[in-house]
C-alpha cells in the first residue's frame, strides 16, 4: 500500500507566517520597550495548541533546535567579545559564571524546597528535585542578554557591559553541567554517584576549554590559508568548524557550549580573512535561530497548563529576581571591591532568563524525571516574568543608577573596510583650514609619507582623490596606512 507523500508546502507556509508574525510583533514591541524575544515567545503561544491550534509537543526536536541555536548564539557572542575589553573583568565575569550559578542554584533550590515543606508547591519537591529545577534556571540567558544589549545599543559605565556579556556567554556550561549532574543523581544508577558527577565536571571543563581554544586557533589558520576564492564560502566554512567543535567536544565528554564560546573569542580576536562578511553572516544567522527558537518554544508550551502553577511560579520568579540573583551577585563580588554598589545592583537586575532555561528544562522531560512537565511549565512562566520585568526595564534601571553613557564608537561615513590580514588600517580625517595653509590641492596638503588618501567625501558626494583635486574645509579624507605605524 502506497503512502501519500508528505506535503512540505503547508509546513513552509505556516513556518513563514510564524516568522513574519514574530518579526513584526518584535518591531512593534520594541517601540514600547518590550523585549522582542518575549514577543517571539508569545507569538508561538498564540499560534500553539491553546491559541490557533497548531499542535507541537516534540521535546526531542525542541531540544535539538535549542542545541543548534545555542551553539551558534554562544559562538557569535564569543566572536563579538573583544579580549582587550574582557581582560580587566575576567575575575568578576568568571566568578559570576561559575560560583554565581552555584549560589543561585543553592539559594533558589532551598526556597523551592521550603515552599514544598510549607505545602505551597504544585507538586512534591524532594531537595534534589528542587535543586534540579533551580539549576535549569541558574544561568543568565546569553540570547536574551546579547540581543537586548545590542538591540538597545546600551553603553554602560564601569565595564559592566563586558561583564554581562562574558557572564551570560560563559555561565550556560555551568548550568548545563549542574542540570545533567542532578538528573543523573535523581534518576539513580552508577552515573549518579558523587565521584562520577565530580569526574564529569572535571572532564566537561578541561576538555571543553582545551578543545575550544585549540579549534579556534586551528580554524583561524585554516581560514587564512584556504584560498577558496569565493568570499561567500568562508562563513560557511566557519559554521562547519563551529558544529565540528561542538560535536567533537561533546563526544569526548567535554562541554560543547563552553568550547564554541571560547572558540568564538579566539577567532574574534585574531586577524581573519573576510571577517566583515563572516560577522554579517553570523549576525543574521543568530537572529534567525533566536526567532525560530523562541517561536518553537512558545508553540511547545500549552498555555492552559500555566494557569495551575501561575501563583507558585509568580512567587518563585519574584524570589529569583529580587533575592536569589542579587544574593549570588553580591556574594561573588565581595572579592572585587572595584565594582561599585550601583554596578552590583545593576548586575543583579540583569539576571535575564530566556531560551536557555527552557531548553534545559526539556532535559528532565527527556529523562522522564517525575513531575518534569510541571517543572517545565514553572520554568516557562518564570522566563516570561523575567523577560517582561527585567528585560523591559533594563535601560530605565541603568539611567536610574546613572550607569548609562553616550556611545563612544565613531560611525564610519564611508561604510568600507580593509581586510585585517592585509596589515593596513584606515582612518577618516576632516579637512581643516590649517591643513590647507600650504595650498588647497590634495597634492599640497601635509600627509605622512606612509599615508595614502583613497577616497574623498564632500557632503553626500564621493570623489576620486587625484593630486590636483581642490579640497574644501569639511571634506572627509579616507586614509590608509600600515597598521604598525604610530600616529
């Protein structure tokens, strides 16, 4: 008996409508200060089983999409991280991403267990189950933090932005390891022993860190010597290297998420051919995966199941926002007095939960942990609460604490870039009366011997820089010189 072929057209139709609806909702929401990622989640819920009726309940596929998306998001976060900016804040950033996650898990888990003992929990929480739920929620979400900081173009004093980006990019591996370890302990077996869990932690950190750095270094060498000829293929090569790094690290018992983040930092801080094309490609891909992921997570949840746990989840979410996160941040930063109290309160507030906790909450579902569906619904509700309260107020809190500042980066008037591997550098210089004191022709202005004018801008017009070109005050010169030259 022949089976009718699967019709892919309706899937493409529904998928494109979902993506368009999510993007438009995000655009409208941004005008009112609502995080776009929150609206992507809500879009999925509207189209889901409790809304327009799309049936989607595959935890395995959801987890797989989450893994792919998180791999690219973390790599791109590392790619955009400038080592010169994070070097001064490595101490507080790494402390928050490791000890901070552990402290959040313990304090939030203790609260959940206490609520159970008082009879307020929707399901029975043993202390390990309470810790497991807390572990899934213990990391700040890299997708949410990166997206909000960049979409709102926030510039913060005291080096707070690099701290937030380093923490959110590097604390997911710690939360992942805690989640997996607690699942092993709850489900029992030889893998649930304390010795096995400690060995797992050691392997995850050491293998993940070493392979991430090694693969980043090798990838830079490979890209610069590949000599493919087609610029469009270089980002694809790098994407393949990212997934190779993640999968190889995971197969060798390391932490793939840690590996791709470190790989991104290494690649982002080296000279790489066609780097502008690579960054543009990964920027677009990251947004695509973020939108798809949040919509799928919205489809996956049944909104009707959120109502029975709403009261408990609301109380738990408020404890996470106002107690567990601030407690962890302040305890971690005791060792770093250079960060002001205002800075610590801001770091406490930007403890955004997002896609990562929801993805991690699918692991108990896949492992058939008792009460896993209720745990997932609690995590989803708290994520909505976090994005709504913390995500919507981040700029306002920065202004209230007087931690926001004007952007310092100059915007290029020419929109061109020289590949880093050429060893050259560009600078834009405005023509002044002093520069024209010896004559108005380009050949008569005083330039260094190693400098070369390659383009001239006057208003909205661009001119080829011939020697006899008459310059005017206010013209902008695009100058190229060797990168090692001292200016």
